[in-house]
């Protein structure tokens, strides 16, 4: 009499193998499957969808290859209170919570990267939120500017420069506002370099500044200032002089 297990073992191999669906299910079991799902989530939805502990958890993946890093990530955040505090924590305290030297080395890089990126951003998109900041910017760019050419600085909601572009036609403002919407700009600063005496009362620049400011307000945008730059005098603010 044949034993039941003999019948099972003699069955065709195709009937004993796992289906592709069952293999996919097994691949999702354990830390490796969790890491695979996290990576897929970042690639499909973006890293900004992660909670702080998940960001820390993923940073620890490469330094802790075969262990669930979620408990350690949560323990570090609970102990130090924030991601930035974890990155700045003393090495001895991190080691006491189970952070290896390899992981410790990895945690030292995010603050450095953040600082370097911020410096690069400041160079590419300088902040022009004060008169001193604006004058510093103009001192660097207006030396090579075309005389009598009006330029418009498009700014974001943090007064960072998005674009510095010429405006050659004072007869219409429509291209300016189309460009502002494309850049997601919310405010402007106008600037013109002149080699002759500036007479605000008769200058078309003053009238254009008034018109631009009025129409920008209707679109919830702001003209912060229009500035005239000369070679021998400090920059002249039409806003500060009450010309518009």
C-alpha cells in the first residue's frame, strides 16, 4: 500500500511549484520586503511623502543591511526630538542607542548637504527682501547692464529672485503678467540704469511704474519698487520718494 506522501512527491513538478503571484507575496515578507516597498514608494510618490522616522529609517538601510531599521529610527527621534537633532547628536550618545560607526558616518552627511544646497540656492536665487540685499545684487549686475534698458526682477513669495529680464515695451503689461504666472512669481522690482539726469516728473518710467503697480494689485501681485541706477549717485527708489 502506497503512503499518501509518496503520491504527493510523485506528482508532476508543475503542480508542486509556486505560482508567480505567490512568489511576489513571499518577496514582501520580512525586512527585505519592507525595504523594497519603501524604495518603490519613494520612486513612485517622492521622498517628500515620507515621515521623519521613515527618512531616517531609509538612510540607515545601507549601513544596516539585514535588520529592520524602523525601531532604531523611532528610538533616535524619540531620544533627540527631531531629524536635525539626530544628525547633530554626539557620537557617544548615538552609539549608546545602537548606532554603528558605519551608520554614524552616514548620519553626518545630511546637514552638510543641506548647507551646501542652501548656499548654491542663495547664489542662483538671491533673496532681495531688503534695500541692502537689493543694492548688493544691483552692484554686481548693473555694471554690465544696457543703459536706459528697463529690467524687471520677478520674485517668489520669499522674495527670492526667479528671473531678471528686460522689458522693451511700455505699451502693454500683458507679457509681464503671463511671464509672472509661468514663473509663479508674486512680486516685482523694476530697475533701470541711466547715464543721464533722471527727472521723475516727466519720465515714462514713473508712469509705467504706477500702471504696473495698479494692475499687479488686481492680480494679487506686488510691485515692491522701481529703482534707477546711475554711475555717480546711490540707487534711487521711486517707492521711497513717493513717485508711485
